[in-house]
C-alpha cells in the first residue's frame, strides 16, 4: 500500500475515532503560523511514520486549512533526564508556539531491566517540572500527555508503578494551568474492555500500532479544541482529493 493511501485511510479512521463532546463547540487552539514541537521518546519518534500520531496531527491541520509547522522531537529510549538535557537544542531553539510533552514510559519501564536505569519518582517530578517551567518561560504553551500503559494489561507490575507518575502529571498540569491530554485514562479504559487481538493498540505492548496512533492523535486534537474539525475532516479531505 502506498504512503498516500496509508495516510488517507488513517485520516478517515482518525475521524471515526473522534467522539462527540458535550457543551459548546470549542475552537482549535492552534492558528496559522503557529508551530508545535512534539517532545518524547520512541513512541513519539515513531509518530513521524506515515501512520504515526504526529503525522496524523499534521494531516489534520493541513486538510482543515491550518498552516501549522509540526516538529517531531522524539528519540527512542529517552527518559525525563534525557529530555531535560536536550530541551534547548531540540525544542526551545525552534521558538515553538506550542510544546507537547510525552514522557514517563521509559522512566518506569527501564526500572524493570536486568540493569535498571529508570528514573525514580522524586527525580522524575523534578525533571518534568523543570521541563514545563522552561517551556512556559520561553513563551510556549504546553500540552502535557499522561503516559500510555506499559503492556496491554491494566494490572501489570509496570502499570502499577506508572500510576503515581501519571497522578503527578495530572497535578502538574493543574498547578501550571496547562492543557492535559489524559491518554493513560483513555487507553486503560479501552484495555479494561478486554480487546480482541485484532483491536489491540500496540505492536509490542508499548509502541503504537496504527490504531493506537489514531487514538493518540485524535485525543490530542480534541484536547486542543479540535473535535468539530475532526468531524469535518473527511469532507474536506474528499474536496482536496478531488481538486
């Protein structure tokens, strides 16, 4: 299948992923000329693939007429200390309007290696607070993503250890008055439904398959006020495709 067809099918599925929201429709918070850097680990790094979540985010912007620059700053294996160390070079040097921060999976997951290299919760809290503060002090707006589960079992030892990390992220978003996209809650709710093998969300229990990427992209877009634009995306894509 061609890359073009993969993107077409992905954006159609992305539209179907979007769920109606109650209350007045929100406006998408990114505007023409804005830029967004997606800071993260290998999940984000893979997000620049044709079916990846940052690619889908860019396609969403394009077909809705938002001239937004999307920069992928994901590096496999990185934890909060690594992201903090490269924050200026990979993120702030771009003078972004927005920064999406996805960090926590490796901080916990790597604690279960034969030679543990994870980041303990107190140090993680310090690192993440500094990352958010430095982004805000640069003038960028921040969307904070809770960490997706480690293995598709709610009661895994890794997911139990990950819980307080996500609890901290929710409180950090509240304290800093920044947008929270609670991917952990969304994914755990889906895992609680005992998904069939053909409805799983990852390739290996951690890294997203196309369906997981679509859910990530849709939830980020909705957190940024783009729900109504998701519902219009299919029609707009068809119009563009027929030009």
